[in-house]
């Protein structure tokens, strides 16, 4: 079994962590809060911080991959009223478990990153919305907040400056839909977690109707490291358009599932090697590279693909949250899609008709095929229903339900046809 130290290549956020050294004193010993201190002591202009983030190539690590510096520039810094900063730690995407490790092992990196973001955008109040099913990690983060407040890194007149920032933790209740940023805002306001129509976007009408910037946990946690090492050095860790490191949550049929921080552009084959290779020496069959909503990629294609936004898009999928689900030759793709379709059927908030009704159709059709009752016309019907969900809903959950179906049909159609024709699975282990 590898230790945390052996799991990474050029790590930043997860470097030298052991599960016990998450406290403020440990973080300061590793150089923590030095970026915030420098900003406040030297009164670095807000525009300079945002420009550095743009130059670093940092893209949102929650799934969308939107350039962080550009998002921060949307915040109206001269807005006279209250503005808000929100961290999305509502990590509900199946296969994704990186953000909970950040708040478990290095919570002060997130706190410092949010404080820097607040300074750069002229914000005085922030919230970290944490997935309700990781309550022990929520409590640990609350403890870290208390440490930061007691040491003067949060609160009024931070480090004797004119900058004040209050940061609070808020836990959800395990609803997948609240990972969508506007549903998260609704939940944070105490309402039912359902996505809002856009526009207006959160940058102009967010939490309590005020300008709000929302970023993922890993995105905020990367900020102090970028400012300490310099934007160009951070960019050089990765590749053009894919700057820096990324934490990949690899799970499934591998020897050592877990979180691995590697530079963007690292070959998938290298990540698989870090994870100990295929479990039991079996042959790789398929990979879902960006969380359960990303289209599946054939194993042989993935073995020749690098882990960055552009390369994975070229392979027919998306980097997403960096949740890499690996499946070996014993896995039935019909059964795998059945599990995914059931998840999206159960987690649809029901607000949009195509998603509310379509996810049920998808689940029932795949269930029929898996249990030997499939019909030849189900193949085209699956694609038709998926196509009528994608792009026709308020939020991306509809697309998230449709893309696994489209990916399976594109890459493993023969298995579905075999199920329908023979009433059982093509994979021997499932006969």
C-alpha cells in the first residue's frame, strides 16, 4: 500500500499531508498564509491578483473548467452593497472524492484561497457549502475556521489591515442537485434546492440577490500556491490551456484507488500505474474520465490519452471533476449504465419536464434490457430520449443523464444488442 507521499507527481495541495498535520500551526510551517500576508502587507492591487490567476491558466476544478481569473473579473468590484463568495464543496458526483480530502487534510489552503479571492473581488462575507453526507469533515472544517479566526486570518481587520472577511461553513443534506451552483444558492438561502433560470447569472444576482462568485474547493485551494510560486511556474507544471496540477479521484478496478495529484497533461497510463495498475492483472475495458456524467471511453483509447481538458475532449469525453472510474473486462456495460441511469432518475429535482420524465424513461428501458426484456427498438429509443433531454433543461443534470447513455451507445452498442437478442449478458461473469 502506498502512502500519501507516494501518490503524487509535483503535488501542491496534497503535498506532505498525513491526516494529522491539518492544523493551523502545521499549515503555517508549510508556508501557509504567506500569500495572504504578502498581499495585505504590500497592498497588492486587486487587478494584479486577477491578472496573475488569468496568466496561471487555472480553470475551475469542479467540472466546467471555466477560467478562474476570468470568472473573478466578472465580479463588480465597485458595487456599493453586500457581495458574497461561495465555495462549492457539495461533492455529489459519483466517483468524485477529492474535495472532502482537501477539507480533511488541508483545510487552511481553502480558507486562505477564499480570503485571497475575497480581497481580490472586494467581498467581506463568504460561505463554504459542504456535502451533508460527510459531516465529520464539515465539523473538522468548522474547527479549522475557529483556528483561523483566533489567529487573525479571518474576521475584522485581518493582520492589522483594512481588509475584513467573515467565512462560514454550511452543510447540505446530500442532494446531488445542490452541486449545481444556483441550486446551491437556493439551498443556502433556506429554500428547496432547485436550479434558477439564467440569466441573471450569480455574478450579478446570486446569494440573496447580491453579486456572488462561486468556485470549487480545489480551485480556491490552488490559489495560494499559484501566488507563492508565480503564475508562469504554475502554468509550466501543466501545458498550454491546462495549467497546473489536478487532483484525480481514481476508483473502480484498480489496485490502489484514491486521490492522486498530478500535472495536467499527465498520461492516463501513468495515473493507472500510480494507482497500482488493474486489479488482479485483468484487462482494462472502459474508463469514465470525469465523473459519472462524463461519456465512457474505451480502455484502449484511454491508454493513449493524456489527462487534460483538450485531450480528453478529443477522446470523446470530458475531464469534468477529475473522477476517473476504471472498469475491467468482467464489467457488463448494460449493468453499469443501469446503475448510472438509476442515480440520475433518483436525483432529478423534477423541475424540468424533459429531465423529470426522461430520466425515468432511460432507467426503465435500460432496466428492461438488463433483465432480458429488451426490444430491438429500444436502442434507437434510448438515443432519442437522451437527445431530447440534453440541452433542454435549466441546469446540466439533464445532460449528465444523457451523456452516459450516448457514450455507451457509441462505444459498447454491441453489448446492448447482445443483451436484447440473447436475453443475457455478453460478459461471461454475468451469464
